[in-house]
């Protein structure tokens, strides 16, 4: 452990607990400037208080470094028990915790992207994949099945026919169910914070199975599925839905809160929308892979202001 790490860990547990309290209080959408000022006074009480908050901010900056991060999920749900978050703040060295997660044994070849990164992959059968931000998959081909397990994030699939003497089905599995393409191009999403999986079909047909129920989804349709089984397919505009594959988000009368939640997936730390502007309807094209530029575009185009509290904590507020 170097001197900086030792300084960050050598903090009174009571002060660490107070830092955990502040994280939970300031994570609320309706936090007001007075609370931030109070936190600043608390942080200035002593060098130990400053180190405790520095450690808390380091945690915020690392939450999105893994897809479907349990640590980030704890902060995303302020109603969770505080001790879960406090336990994370107690971690002596965050990178070591991430290292352990990254080296969990998996059955197959693993691919992943970091926050704000996209990656193209061509599998042995010719199937092409595009992994969106903070995505992790495990690929396992055997004599029976070509399996892609989406552990978290979003994936664009352009399927290829299997050239084995006995063609094997291509199956994309999430925690909620499976999707089997029939010569197609489609996306599968089960991102951090999502309560269900989602398949959107851009070409061909996909058979979705969940809770023992099967349903086919065609070109220009999207379906959600989870413990309830597959939902009802809904029509979508493929150009808008697949814009992320070109590094963009296209908003057409989109709730500002929903746009901010999407941009939040592409940057480290926490990006929040103030409750007073959450329902503002926004239209435009925003660079997903450059969220800071997108925030500047929003501030220039709408009556909004961007409040930055440290490097990792950003809130979009009324202008």
C-alpha cells in the first residue's frame, strides 16, 4: 500500500460513517444548496474529514467501471440499508475489489467494455457484435449451441449462419430469458438499473423466451421480458433505437430525466437530473460517447444549468 492509499484508509470509522451518511443524503434528487454547503463545512472540519470525503468521491468515480456493478447499484437505490454502502466505503483499495470481480471464474470467453467505451467483435462463426458502454458478455460455443451470455449492458448482434454439418442455434441469454435470432440484426439490453431485458429487432425475426413463454419479434419491434415472461411487442423507429451503435442518442420529445439517465451510462461517477426539470421534453441528437459535450449542448439549448460538485458528481438543474 502506498502513502496515498494509507492516508485514505487511516480514517476514524465514525468519520467514515458520517461520509456514508453524506453520500446518501446528497444522492437524493431534491437535495438543496444548503445541504451542499453544510457538507462542505463538515469536510473542512479536519484533514481526516477531507480524506473520508476524498475516498467517497473515489468510490463514485469507480462505480461505472464495471457493468451491472453491485457497488453502483447500492448508490442507485437510496432506500437500501446504509451499511451496504458503508461497507463499500470501507474497502481499503477500490482497484483491488474491482480486480477480484473481473477475475471471477466464468464458463467461456469473456469480453467487456468500460464506461464510455464501445467495442466490435467478430466471433468464430462470423457473427458480428458491438458491445455498448459498460457491457460484459461470455461466449461459449460447443457441439450443441452457440451461446452468448449478456451479464450486463447492451449488445448489437448481426448473426451469421452456422456452417457446422448440423447447424447450432445462436442463443443470447440474459438473467431474464433468451433470444434466438432467425437470420437477423438486433440488440439486447439488460443494463445496470434495468428491471427487465429488452430486445429490439432491426432486421429479420427473433424468438424470445422467458418464464416458459415464447414470442416472436419482427423488424421494427421491441419487446421487454423478465420474470413476468415476454411482454407485448411495440413498434419502434430503428434509426432512433439503434443510434447508440453510431455513438449517438436521438431524442424526440424525450423526458429530460430519461435522457440524463442514458447519458449517465456513458460517464464515470453520478449524473443526476433535478426533479424540477425532470419532465422537460427534449428533442435533438446528442453524442453519447462525449457526455460532457451533450451536457453543454443541453445547457446551450434549454433553460438548464449544469452544476458540478467535484469531478464525478454532476446535476442538471433549472437554468
